[in-house]
C-alpha cells in the first residue's frame, strides 16, 4: 500500500483510562484473573508437551482510552468498536487507542467552560466557538502541537507537511500552533494537494454551503420554476402560494443554527459588505443590508411562511422534517441537512428589490478551518494521543476513515480513488459505519486531490451545483475575504465576545416583532445597545487590522452597493 500513499503526494469522564482486552473478546479486567489462571495451566501443559515458545498466539492486549469532546451538536460519531473488520477497530490496531466521545445535545460550550474552570478538560477538544477557542489557548492547559509532537512523536508527518500558511495564520490568531483545523481548502493546501479536476477547482473558487434550495417535486405541484424565483418578491410569492395550497410547509430555516447560516446567507445575498464607501471597515450589523435581511425574516414569520417554534429545531429534528418530503424550501447551510441533492435544486442568490448586488467573500489565503481541535496537557497518555493525531491526519489514516477498505469500497483508477456503490451506501450511514465521520480531521483539499471526478448526471454533480450556483451567478460580486482575518488583543477579543452574544439575543427579538413599528423600535434598540457596548471601538481596532492586511496583501474590498 505504501506506493499508493506516495502516489497521493502527499464519553466524557474516561480520560486516560486503560482497559485490558483479552484477545478479540473485549472482556474487562474483572474477568482476567480466572483467565490468567487457566492460561497459565494451559501454557504449562504446552511446555510439558514439548511445544515451542510463542505457541500461544494471542495474549492480553492493552488499549488506551482517550476522551473527545465536540461542540457540533449534529455530529453523530459511531460507537467505537475494536473488531478488526470495523473502521474504528482498524484505527485502534494502528494506534492502540479507543476514543470515548462526548457531544452535548445543547449548550456545549458552557459545559466545556465549566470543565475548563474545574480543571477537568477532556483529552481532545473539538470546537467551533471563537470565544471557547480563545479561552482554551489563554488557559495554558492545551498543548502547543509543536511541543506535543516534538516530545512524543518527533517523526510525525505533521511536522513536515502541515501547511505553513495555516500554521502562521493560527499563530497570528492564537500566539502559537495550538489547534488542528478541519476542512482546509485554500492557500498552500491547494499547492500540496491540487484539485484532481475542474469540477473540484470550481468548489475551491465558488463553493458556498449557505443557500436556498427547493424541493423539485413540490415545485412541480405548484407549477413553479427556479427561473422565476430570482427576486425577493418572487420568492415571497412562491411561499405565499405554498401557504395557500395548505398541503405542505412553505419554508424551513436552519433551526437553532439560523443565525450562523440563514442570516449570513441573507446578509450576503442582499449585498452587505464589510467596508464603507471610503474603504473603512464596518460591522455587518451596522449596515442597511443587514437590516434588510432582518426585515425579510420578520416578514417570513409575520406572513406565516415559517412558524417561530421552527427556529428552535435541532439539526436532527430538521433532518427528520425534511425527510418527510413536505417542505418546499430550505434556507441555510445546505451541507448539514442530509437531503438527496437530486431531489432539490437551488435558485442561486435572492436578488434584493433595492437593486443591491449579492456578495461572496472568497478566501484568497489560508483559511483556519471550521472545527479547531485542541489536546489537553492533562491527558495521561500523550504519546498515544500524538500517535492517534498523526494517524488520523496521515494519507493512510484518511484513506481508511474516508473511504474504508480498498477493494471493498473503492478502487484506484489512474491514480485516483474511485468509490464503489458499496461506499455510497455506508457513507450515508456514517454514524454507524464510521466512514467519513471524523470531521475534526477532514482535509478538504486532500479529498479533492485524491478523488476521481464525478460522473455527469450523478448525485455528486447535483450536490455540487447546489454549492457553486450562488458564487458563479453573474450578479454576484466576489471579494477577498482573507482581508477580514483579524488578529485581536485579549481585550478586543473579550469585547467581541460580549458583542456577539448581545447580537444573538437581539436578533430573535427583532425578527419576532409583531409589526413594522415594533420592528423599527427593536432594531434601533439593538443599534443603541451595540454602541453602548463599544462596537465603535471594536470596529476601530478591526479597521486598523484590515488596513494592515490590505497593505500586506496588496488588495482591498471594493464597495459596490452604494
């Protein structure tokens, strides 16, 4: 298998516990005393019979347990099994590690902050929340990855091939290389692992998970075509028609995650940019286009296209509702709802009635990932921890947990991975099979490098059309989003955290306003509260960082919507 790797080019309280397994049976320590006694008698009997040393083929095997905490509430890890014919079992055979996962159903970061305060960190912490990331780094309780690997696995591939620009970006943000970031797709990673075909290059250039999609079958029932669903008014009229039909749900947003996806999409599609006319940085929430996005959501609820309680749906509840086939439209993160892309279609951007152009921020330099994973200094087995990290991010490891066993689930064709139908089945059931599920170690650039291009008319092509249509639309204005990657001091980070929490609390009040007058009142209250919290001072610091980025990168964000 080595030649194939070279061809690529490149639950909670179980921390540190060791469990002794006897052979493949998985029996615990309490059962071993009797078995050891029997094995001793058996060994003596073998020796008396003249058997050679080593005739006993299996003995006791020790596996190290490490605990993993994740704040992505819709991540569904598999039960960790040690049988050799399972994905997790093969990982255990390579690393001697068994992973105990903990995914709180809600308020995960509050749980983690409490553990941090009590000095009870899990061994592995995979988080998306910016405030939590900052607190972990400043706590001094997580490893610098350079130190962890240098001390416990100096020959790790990560010390040689981890993208330098990502490492520098993380160091600028955190003061060092503490996190392993997931889903890297731009910057040096595309030089190390260039896309295998143009279809994946399009994902690099135009990929955008947030968007609006429509159920094809229900569109047909209503006599609607996506070509006639381009403007704000057309979209609202389609939902009105669905409401009058009364047979299905006109619209779903992204449940309890709507502020992190739905609102961002509406902000972008209605044209909110990050600069003023004179090129100064400004917070999105202070811009009129963000007010347009909030007003749009208010109208959606006021008109009855969306029931307010649907804003509290978990991702699992959202998926179940979508599977019933009664939802006409979804607006939010299309990558996390587990729908069949062949049954859905996107209409691209929603064009504002005010004539504003949709905007699309594309990373031109290294992104710092979605999930950032940290490793606790309190882990009792740092050597095994380092070995597990190294394997999960290696070519061999990523081939295993992304694509399973060669021959059974995929073949090599012209130096690329060609997945079989059997892989597609197990991948759709990843929460049980373990294939493709270890998101915290997902390397998007690597995947697009090793995988064969999809076939025309395939499920994969349908999925990609959903992701690239917004960015490729002729109306969409693209800008360099890397210019907005800021390094802030601790005081500014704390202020940003307070402002972020305040925004989240105010958005719900605004979009649930009963009429236009109350909407305006709540909106103005939010603006006043932001000013009182100090958003002006924060924007001033961010503007300094933005102007510095502009000078260093030799580009600026061009304001088009004025």
